[in-house]
C-alpha cells in the first residue's frame, strides 16, 4: 500500500477546516493526536507526519559528525 495512489475530493468548511478521509488516514498511518507539518510551495499544499519528517532528517544527517566546542 506504500506506493498506492488515491484521488479524493474534500470540502473546506465555513471555518476553513478540512477532514482527512478515513481511507487516507489508514493508508498514511495518521491517527488521532498525530502532529502534521503543513508545507506550502506556491499554491500547492502537502501534509506530512512530524515523525516521518524527523526520521527522514535523522537519516539524511546520520553521517554528520557532531563537534562540540566548550569554552
């Protein structure tokens, strides 16, 4: 299911809110209480789980040596 594509039409409420459909939550592993990051580029919007972004950043920088200088 990792690479499955899905197109859904959702409606924005009067308060500007949207609901993430249950099928999308299941596909992406989003659960109640999860924190999401909202990325905007131009007029495109992307949501990503915070845990996923942190894991990716940690992986991207796993080979970086931490140097601490003490004064």
